[in-house]
C-alpha cells in the first residue's frame, strides 16, 4: 500500500459511487440487501463481505452506534466507505 493508493480509495469517484446505496454495481446491491437487517447483522455482513472477518467488539459497538444516529442509509454508506479504507482491505486486496 502507498499513499497514492490510500488517497485513491478515499477520493476516487468509482469507489465513492460503489459505496452508495443508490450506486451501480454489486456493492450498491449489497447495501440495498443489508439495509433491512438489524444493525448487528448488517455490521457483521459488511465486515465479512469487505474484510473477510467479523468485527471485534469495539468495532461492532462503534458501527452499531453510528448506525443508530442519523440517517441509517447514510451511516451504512459511511460504514462501507470506512471498511474499504481500512488497513486490512488496503493490504489484503
């Protein structure tokens, strides 16, 4: 991973589109599917799909707390964007 790779993941239009529930492609479909799940199930599913692991308790608590505050769809998009920008994802994929 490099600084350029990290910046591309954070700011790239392709990545930003894929983290939207209304965007195109498999990620948008994933978000549409998980929006109807309970918060814990949504968090676990997104972690497993993006990072191939379950969240630890601290990650799960923070994610569930974020999903409970404000617009749930926007918070789910933010969670997905955050997972794509995790060090785990950058170095594994």
